[in-house]
């Protein structure tokens, strides 16, 4: 095979992968998913984790899944085995989104809310650079009250 054919084959493979990027399927005890065009790594990872959880393959694992944190319906679901681990995951998430605490942002307040038999932390953040406000809803039911 000459160099031109190798490039052509590689371009075709990439195009085929891109066309299949929005596909996902469960097969037996696992999940096959391809990252969609324009989908962030974080969105892709959350979708894979969610699919594995739905099959019962990640029971007891820690991490954050769920929505964008904008409301109870779109809460970031914190999967943790203890309050210490859960709070740490919340803080890591906010730092990933906002930067360094007390340099890039401050936490104005945190409220614990019971809604539809779920426990939530609502955290209000102010960005230091421009004074903009953000809020993050975390579903903390998995670790609420666990030491």
C-alpha cells in the first residue's frame, strides 16, 4: 500500500468514526459509546458513567454524574460513601469550573435542601474577576449523614 492510500484509509476511518460518534449501545455486561461531535469530554464521561450505573456495574463507586447543576432537576449527583468524600467531590467540581478558591472565586453560602425525598446542597459562588454569581445544585443523597 502506498502512502496516498494509507492517508485515504485513515481519513475514511476518521470520517466513519465521526459519523458513528452519536451512537451508543449496551451489550451484555458493558457499554459501547462513542463521543458525539461537539460533545465535551466531561459530557461524554458522564454519559458513560450513567450508562454503567444503569447496568449496575458501578454500584458503590464515587464520582459526580447527572446534569449541569442548574436546578434540582439537573442536579450534579454526588456518588460517595462518606460525607468527607462527598464534600471533597463537590469542592473539586467547583474548582474545576471556577478556578482556585479565594483567588478566583468565593463561596457565599451553602444551603441544605430536602426536595422530593432527596437531599441537596445548593452552593452559591461569586467570581472574583467580574463579580458574577453562580449556583450549583448537588444531589447529596448518597452520602448525606454518613461518616
